[in-house]
C-alpha cells in the first residue's frame, strides 16, 4: 500500500519477480476493503497514506485478525517508526530503501510464519506456546501476539534464566546483524503488556541493567513484585537502563 505510484510500481515489480502475487492499493480505505475480501499473507504498508494514515490502517488490520505488516517510514522519523511498532507492525523499512532489501525483509517475515511441524509445546510460568499452530495461551486464555512478539516470547522460553543484549535478540529473533535497537525495546514492552500480570513491574521478562533482558520462569514468577528487588526500576534510575528503555 503506497500512494506514490512510482514506489508502488517498483516494489510490486520486485516482489512479483521474487514469485509473490501482489495486490496494490493507493489509500487506506481501499487497502482495508481488499484485505477484508481476501486475507493477505503479508502487508507492506506506507505510513503516509491519503484518507487514512498507515498507523490507523495497521490498527484496523490487526482488529480483523493476525497478518504480518512491514511498515515503510521516512528516514529519521524515529517517533513514527516506534508508533508503527507499537500498533503492531512486525518490521519496518526506511525510505529511501533498496527494493532488494525489502524483498529480503518480506522473505524473512514470511519464513517465520510457516508452521514448525515437529516443534514441541513450550511451557513456563502459566504460558504455553504451540509453535506448530503459532498459538500462545496464559493460564488457558489465548493471547493475541504479533509475529515478532510470538517469536520473541518463544525465544525467551527456550532460553530461560539467560540474559541477552538487545543486539543478541535482534540477531536471534529478527535475523538482523544490525538495525535500530528500539525495535527490540518496543517489542519487549508490548510483550510485557500481554504476558505480565503487572507490566509496570515485570516479573517474567526482567531488565538486566547494563546488559539487556532475561526471562525468569521460576523464582521471579513466584515472588511478589517487590520482594527481593535489588535493582531500581527504570523510573528510579533511567540512566542505568538502555537508552530506549529509559524513554519507555
């Protein structure tokens, strides 16, 4: 979805040559109508669209059901990129961009949506992940996670008790060797909002000051939020948190 005919034509051409069936829409309402009529496997969405901006389109797409979204944003618009991730975009590409880079991002996102037939369910702290069905429940209630939120939670459950830097998570979960680390920060914050009993005082996905994040599935999940806390919260000591975490 892009209101610039030249950009839309170039992107469609590259995706078509890569073997994808592409349906184009020039504005938000038209895109939503087409998505409702025929559910896409993935949406490439420009943030700036006439009639309805990309953020609202993304929100409404998510309300219709799970679909991977790659957002196109202007270079330097960090707030817009973060907002896009906050409303559920799985990835973003900044303009000007290489069409080949976009195709690689599309391939990466779609590859992660394919079911893993032989994967066993993961269980910890009341959470159950079924990788084959890409389904997550908490105490028996299904959670609505985006593609990247699902992958991030699954990674944490596979590696409990180990601290990972945001660079490590970006490489292991996103498959990128470089990129904007605020992407990780935003996804951790969104994931906490869905799996924690009190996202303001997370007990499962812990911030490890000066390092990154750690998933605690035993002691941290069982103790009261303030019991045994030896590190300050981000609000108490923002200078010790990762730069983007301190702004969250």
